């Protein structure tokens, strides 16, 4: 049973990434990547010291600001990489060392890197679980079920927002 749900959840992520989300990132220009459709958008930008930062506030204002494609891709790439490090590698992460891209090409590469870290971690974990299950049938990976489902939800949620922003940009010719 564990193999069935695990493979279904991983298959959902792989299918969505390769068939829906990744193709929607093709041919994005830098202007579109940083486009702010309304005033007060959250985005990524250089700070006074020249380091790229992501707009953020805690607690988040109500209502939350609209975000740019750049913000969404940086948020998603960072989240995937952080979860990969926490669940499958060294849980320590130097937040200050994270490179946040200001161009569409680098933004796509950034989110792909986060996805690959997450996906590689899942595959290594799955292999380890299968080996453990063959030695001890009572060992099940149910503690990871909520994490995997949550991360699929994160990818699907933010990817849909990126797709909508791309549609709005294309139909408005980039005019806010």
C-alpha cells in the first residue's frame, strides 16, 4: 500500500512539472518576469547593498499583496531547496547565501534547481524506504505523506499563479 500512494504522489508531481508547469515557463522575457500588474506588488529587487532580496513581511498583510512572476519563482525555488535540505540533507541553510535571480532565464534555472534538489531527495528517500521495507515489512513512510502532498500542493498552487500572470501579461501587452 505504501508503494502505491508514494508512487501516485511522486507521479503527480513529475507529470505536473514536466507536462504543465515547465512548458509554461518557455520564452519568458525579463520584462515579463519582473512585471508588476498592480501598484504595490511584491517582487525581488536589489537592496541598498546590491544584494537581491525578496519582498516579505511577517505577519503577512491582509490582503496579501499581488506578487510578480519573479517573486513566485524565487519563493518556489527557495521552498523546494529548503525542504530538500531539511528532509533529505543538511538541515542547516544559510539564508543569506541564497542567490535570488533578477532575470527570467536565471529565475527559471533557479526554480529548476530547487525542483531537482527536491526530486532527487524524494528518489533517494524512496530507494531507502524500499530497501528498509524489504528488510522490515512493518516499516512504512507515512510520516512523509503529509510533506509530499503539501509540496505537491505548493508546486501546483504557485505554478498556476505563474501561468495566470503570464496570461495576464500576454493579454495586456504588459500594461498594468
